[in-house]
C-alpha cells in the first residue's frame, strides 16, 4: 500500500522504548478495551489457559521493568516514527486512518478523537495495566491508545506466515477498528452484554473482533487507489493465519469453536473482504445485529 508519509502534527505518538516506560507523550490524552491478539492466543493455547485469564494476569503484573539495550525512544513524534521502518509504516498507517475516519465521523455527527499510538519494547505501561509484548498489539479503551511492540511484525513474518506491508497495515487498522467501536459505543455495549452473560463472552468478543476486521477493510477500500497488486491477498492471508482455528491447530490443539475469541480464519477473511467490498462502515454493522 502506497501511503503518504505521516503528518507529525496529526499523529498522537508516545514512545516508551528503551526507557522502562519513561517516554514522552505528544498530543491529546485518550480513553477504550484491550483486544487479545495473536501471541496471547498462541500462548494461551499453548499454556492451556483462557486468554482473558492470561491478560488479566498480565494486567496485574508488577511495574514495568527497566529495559536495557534496544532502541532509544525518540523525543518527539517525528523521531519516534522514524526510528525504524516498522515504526514509520505504523505512523503512516495511523495518519492515513485518521484522515479516512475523521470525515466519516463528522458526517455521522459523532465526536471524533484520534487514538494514540504507543511504541514500547517488551514491557510497557498502559491505561489497561502492564503492556507485554506477548499480548500482541492491543487497544486500550481506558486511555484510547494502540499499544505496539514492533517486534510483533517480525513474529508475523517469521512465525505466523503473515507477510507483507499490507498485513502490518491491517494490524494497525484492526486496532483502530476497536477505537471506532469505543467512539460508536459498540464496545461498551458488548462489554455490558458480556457482564450480563459471561457464558456468551467469547461469542460476543468474536463479534467485536470481526467488526474491527471489517473496519480495516473499509479503510483499505477508501484508499483503494493506493493499494498495490497483492495487497488484498496479503491482508486476506494475514486474516487467515490469525484465525482462531488456525492458531489452535498451529499450537497443536483441535479447534474448539466455543473458545474462539477473534473468529475463525474463514470468518476473519470474510469480515475483511466485506469491508473491502462494501467500502462503507455501515457494512460492518451486521456484526452487531447478529
Ligand atoms: Zn482485536
């Protein structure tokens, strides 16, 4: 995907790398719910525990440890975004997502607030508790920030078979989808439904995750003149690789639909495709209506 270089004034970036959680913060503060992602799922499958428990445990973990070595945090958005290629791609995607979603919210007369992007390495701190790279990228509804250890991109490429720049853009666009859900109120609605009916918690989680995939597709569709040949395939492959059934199989377990929290490979590919083909955020309402 050929994205413009980020506008340093339009991205809200925070950098906790190389400083044990002490970084700088630029721009507005934020507020939304942690999506468990791939590695947490892989780990939880391997460990045989519920991903929610794993995350809950992590959130209660002790304060971030002092990091030594590794990249030194930038001192402003431009420096942080240009620290390496992975950071640059993430900021470019974030900038494009802001530009794409802001007018959609304006048209719907819903207040728009851009989410923050927090870079951290291994361990960081978030409004949802300790951020650990094993959790994979996640969105915290409490502070409305996306948390990313860019080493996840290496894992995607080398361990999950989700290759290509667009696969990485899709990760940011998916987390951004959770921010959209915070602003529309869908995530709060699902969260209270989960509290009322804990037995349906996983099923309800799948709805949110698929809707976030769909929103990622809508963003791609609205920028389709920037897509390169192969991007759609790269995104769909990533959606396939990180489907719950595929991750369970990779971890040596039989896929168990009741334990799905993000949706099967087929469902995730379908959700991304639905967004890409519909090119309209209303196309993603279907997940809340089911
Ligand atoms: Zn998610």
